[in-house]
């Protein structure tokens, strides 16, 4: 036998040892009626280095055994819930340690697969049900949208058309936005496009794509959109999303995906929805137009004038 063969046998033995150790530790922990904080911490520390060394079947076993425990170690719980839905399902359905904010965060990160499982929880929050239905409706594309995969050439043409459209909007934002508002059918189409674009950006690895998507969909300068999204409160972000005529479920999903830390408790979710309902679309669009776009235009003109004066002074 070669050295590589011996190494494969050793690796297989190590994997089996890790699996047996994790299963035994979890079974022993589950038998404790009231585990102490020290015992909870010990299981967390033991499971951390073993987690990536065991097969998916072992992770399913661990999730099932700990699914109803109110003492599941937080680190192990978090890692299990981030796995695929078929592994995390017992915890997503039954764990008493997962609050509404944590569940919405999981839906924001993993989408429809986790949402369908979380819907099966007893006494699930109505907002979670609405978000799950929204994702299901979005996934069920109309027949006319189920087009073949575009070729590189068609993608290039689509990208060129998109850039030209954005250039037109930047040249004459007011006329473009008024034109969209004048067509109800086009409004619905664009609103759906806006939501899909913002959702994809909010679920990206970093926040920069969301800043760019917000700037493009609301017709704002990038710096203004970034300031709105990074503000300490979500009041301006709420107005920006309302101006796009999104539903409250769509707006909440975007806000939660972009900044899940804003919604640690159920009352934060309720407050967001109440504020969103209190703002009309016309009022939101008026604020976007008068408070943000005009101030951005004034800032650009001021910067241009300052640069022109400096250039004049240098020539003199």
C-alpha cells in the first residue's frame, strides 16, 4: 500500500471518530434535565472543531436531538440553522430558542427553502407567513417570464439597454419618474423589477450592491443612497422604499436583509410596519423629490460653481 492509501484510511478513521464523538456528546447532553451553563459551553466548544468533519447525516441527527431543547448551545444552534433546509428543518420547526427576528434573518439569507420550513412552526408570526408567501409568489414566474437562458450577446445588449436607460434617467430624472407614474401597468412591472433588484443586492455578501441598487431604483445619487441605508435609524430608508410602492412585506424583507440587527424583537417589526403604513406613496415620492434630489442638485451645482471660481482665480 502507498502512503496515500494509508493517509486515506487515517482520514476515514478520523472522520468516524469525530462522528462517534459528536453523536455521543449530543446524546449525553440531551439526557440532562437542566444542563448548567458550563455544560452548555462545553458542548459548544466540543462541537466547534468537529462540525466540519462529520457527514450531513450526523448533522441531521444533532439537529433532531436538540430541536426541542431550550438549552441548545448558541454557537451550535447558529451553525446548524445556517445549513441546508433538510439538515436544519427540525430546529427551524421546533426550536424554542429561535425568535421572530432570528427566523426572518434566516429567511433573508437563505430564501424560499428555509421560508417553507419555517412556515410549519406552530404559532408562527403573521409577518413571517406573508414574507414566505411573497417569496413563493416571486419564485412562481409567469410563463412569459420563463424565457430561455440568454446568450452572452443578448446579455450584452440587455446591459447596454440598461445603461442607456440609467443615463436617460440621470439626464432628466423628473421627466422619467413622472412618465413612469403616468402608466399604471408599467408601474406594476417596474415595482416588481425594483423589488427583485433590491432583494438580490440586499442578499449580497457586502452592502455596496444595495447602496447602488437603492440609488438606481429611487433615482438618487449614490452618496445620498448610501447615507440613507447607513443611517442610525431606518426612517429615510422606509420613505425610500415606500416611494417605490412596495408592499409592506417586500419593504420589511429588504430592510431586514440589509440590516437584520435593526429588528431584535417582535415589537421592532411591528413598529416598522406601523410606520410604513402611515406613509402614503405620494408623500414619500414628494419627500424623495424635494428633500433629496433637489438638495443633491444644489450640492452638485455648488461644487461646480466652487470649482469654476477656483479655476478663474488660478487663471487670473
